[in-house]
C-alpha cells in the first residue's frame, strides 16, 4: 500500500524561485536581500551554477560576532561551500535524513546541475502536521491505538488548538493538550 509519505517529494515542499547573489556581493547586500525577500538564506551562484550559500547564521557568526563591516566583507569570504544538493524527485524523508547526517538545515535543489529550489527543515515541518493527521486518522480507521507513556500522555499535535504537546490525553476520542483540557473543563463547568 502506498502512503502519502511515500509519495511526497522535495519538489512538493521546496521554495522556488531561489534568491541568488554573486561571490562579489557584500555581506550587507546579502542581508538586504534577506530582508527584502523575507528569507533566511541566499544561494551564491557562478554563471548560474550554485557554488555556496549564505545564511543568517553565517552573517551573525562570520561578520557580526567578529565586528566586521558588512559593506566590506565579500560573500566569497563567508559563504558555506561546498553546497549540499538534492534532486527534486527525492523523497522528503531522504532529504531530511541527508540534512541530519550533514548537520545542515537546508539543501539546494538542482536538476541537471541547474538551481531549481531550496528545501529546508522548516519547509518539511510545515507539511508534517497534515501528514501526522493523515497517519493518525488511518490508524484510527484500522483500529490501531497510539502508544502511550506510563502516565497515559502521548506526544503530538493537539486536536483542539493545533499546538505541539508532549502531554496529550484522549478526551472523547480527540487528543487534547493540558491547556485545552482546562479550557474544556471550564466550559463544561459553566454549562
């Protein structure tokens, strides 16, 4: 049986187009692009081929913490290189495994050596609640009970508020966090 997680690929969650810059741009220009486009990274290209990446963390650790003048620091001096790439057809779980193994939070998506996108842990996590909900519903349909800890709590997303909690309890067939259980009890007391 094929599941959604078996079919979800990098191309389905990646960000595209990617904000690009050249190796000769300054750290200040990179920071301005990040602000303008509301992104956390800029891919550095040479003749259209990705050669590096500058992230907000690079700016903080390699420019700000060293008290360097951003308008004088060239991108080539602070970019992370070589870049780590992935193909658009890669399964998201494989992309996540690669990020974990490489200890990076982003992968450059290339197709035939051309930059087509960028995928981050954040991009993958944005689809995770929907995947978890589908898996949970599938388990309910098949009559599978979710594993619980010795206190009876489980981890996951609250069915009431949608927030992550490690203290979910089953209330009337819905997994609800502590805050929502208190609110539910208050509402019931008022009735």
